[in-house]
């Protein structure tokens, strides 16, 4: 009985620490993106994704967006204008690339979501039906 109680207490403690760890990871990722964009303000998607570990740059917009929008005691960046500016800047870069027809060239970048009656997908490009910033509202059934 004591073992069960200690196990439950350890799980509760670990679960309480998890959001803080996620926020720290997102903060570190956002800082890397901010540094990279500051180092080369005219960088394009191809050059960003050419670096090892940067293959899927569009996901980089999510960390500062979540940090800006999520109120939590372990998130010091809630409503931080720097996080909002970084998310917008990343989104603007992606929108510009989409207008050039560059964004969405990778067929492996489809996200499968399980739906009640089957699979759904979202793709990176507006020409495929979904542009990342609007992905939540424009999900199409996979063919």
C-alpha cells in the first residue's frame, strides 16, 4: 500500500514538472529561430532548411505562438510581444514563400489526423488545401 501511494505521489510530481519542461524547450527553440533570423534578415526558406536540423522550419512558428498565447504559471512569455513578433515574422516568411510557390514542395509534410470516420490530412501548401497558419480551420479528407 505504501509503495502504491509513493508511486502515485511520484507520478503527480513528475506531471506537475512536465509543463515547465515543455515551456523551456519551446523557449530554447524560439531563441534559436530568433538568432537565425536576426543573423540573416533576408534569408529564405531554402537556406533556412539547408542547415542540419532545420529541415521543417514551418514548425518553428508554433513555439513562439504557443509561448505567447498559453497562460500558465511556468510560462514567462505569456503575452510577450517578442514572442508574438517572432511568430508573425516566421509566418510572414512562410506566406512570402507560399506566394512564390516555394512553400509546400515536400510531399512528406502531410500530417495525418485520426477522425471519427477516417483519416484526414493537412498539407504545407495552400495549393494542396491548407496553409499552416490556418491548418486548424482547413483540414481536408485524405483521398
